[in-house]
């Protein structure tokens, strides 16, 4: 089974890092077309060129948009269905790791993901999916599952993304929309976000914690996460949460109910 075959995807933050690799891996798996949405025009245009050279230009479009602005983000959805006629897979991947500008970070990582979920779930996927099911992938992080001391606010946004996915990934929404939701939590991955994060925190005490973490990091490539995405798309149940780390095969994380977690 390969759910990407002959489908159309939209990827936020698709101009660089892991998002760009998601696009390439989906195309290698038979995707018909992809829209890259990115706030950074240079990133978006470079990615468009790179993908066009490898896969041909008819299959890819770049739309400059800020996911925190619902109208701008919706414009990318509109242009996608105008050009490619369908929309099947939406990947809410755009994110920043910058606790120094934490209100903006909450907007990008959480509000942007909420905009993407509402647009995809309540309108575009049910209406424009090619076959019987649409898919939303929300990109969280292992830091949303752990106590990430160096970036507490980033970690909170990523925990929230898991909460959204699990709540919208319940049966009653599925029966109504035929949209499956998945959360993908990458571990430490070599991208501009990681390379630039050291000073993007709340101050020297937080930098010291991050510096202490660095020797222990087991860094994977963006391509590793993209391979995990394909597995998760093909195998993940609605509302499930997956980790992709250390360049290994992804694994699903159980989310016990509060009753199971209760201390006795
Ligand atoms: N790199 C890691 O170690 C790592 C680990 C876990 C999770 N993640 C998550 O994976 C996702 C991708 O991260 P990455 O490492 O590829 O980052 P990156 O910085 O390399 O790329 C992110 C892309 O998103 C774009 N973007 C940022 N804000 C945007 C906005 N408001 N609207 C539209 N586009 C926007 C950027 O211009 C950039 O092209 C993020 O959600 C990140 O939190 C990354």
C-alpha cells in the first residue's frame, strides 16, 4: 500500500529543512503534485528549482505565505486546488525554535497548525480528496513528549500539537470528514533550525543547558525523517503519535489515559 501514489500534498515550511525532504520523498513515492508553502521567498524558490530539476516543474508549486495569517495560508489551499484540482495530504510542518520570541513561536507552531487543521479538516480535504480519505500530518517533536529544559516554551507548543492531533483524530470527526490525523515527532535533525537554535532561548542559563546537551545529541538527517513520514502515512491509525529519531524506523507512542497514569 502506498497512500501517496497519485495524490496531491500541501506542505507548510516546505522551502527548507525537513519539509523540503518530505516533498521529495512523497514525489519518489508517486505523489502527483505538491504545494510548498513558506514565509521565506528565497527558500521557497530554491526548493521549487531543486524539485523541478529532479522531478519536473509541472508537479510542484511554491506559494509564499505565513501560516500565522489564516487568509495567507488559505490562499495556498485555494491555489493548490485551482492548479492541481485535488488535495489529499496536508503537512503542518512550518515551525520555529525560538523561545526568545516566544509569542511569535506560539503563533507559528500552534496557531499556524490550528489554521492548517481547520482549513484542511473542515473544508479542503473532505471536498477535494482524490479517493476516500484525506490525511493531516501535524509535525510535533520529541521535545513535546519530554521535559526539554533548554526550550520550555517550544516544548509546550509541540505538546499542544499532539493534543490537537489526538482530539481531532477521534472517530466522530473521522466519520464526518473521512480525514485521518497523525502526529510525527522528529528527534534531533540536522537542519537550519537546529544549527541556529543555540542563542534563540530565554538567556544564558538556558544556553548553558543546551550546550550541556550538545555532546549527547544523536543527530539524524532530514531524509531520515522523510522516510519515516512515508511509513507513518501508510501505517498510522487516526489520532496516533509517532517518533522518528536516530535515523531509525519510526515507532508509535502510547498515550495512556489519566486513569492509567494515576499514582496509587
Ligand atoms: N530540526 C529538528 O531537530 C527538529 C526536531 C523536531 C521537530 N522539528 C520540527 O520540524 C519542523 C521543520 O523543522 P526544520 O528543522 O526543517 O526547520 P527549518 O528552519 O530548517 O525549516 C522550516 C521552514 O519553515 C519556514 N517557516 C517558518 N515560519 C513560517 C511561517 N510562519 N509560515 C510559513 N513558513 C514558515 C521557514 O522559512 C523554513 O523554510 C518544525 O515544525 C520543527 O519544530 C525539527
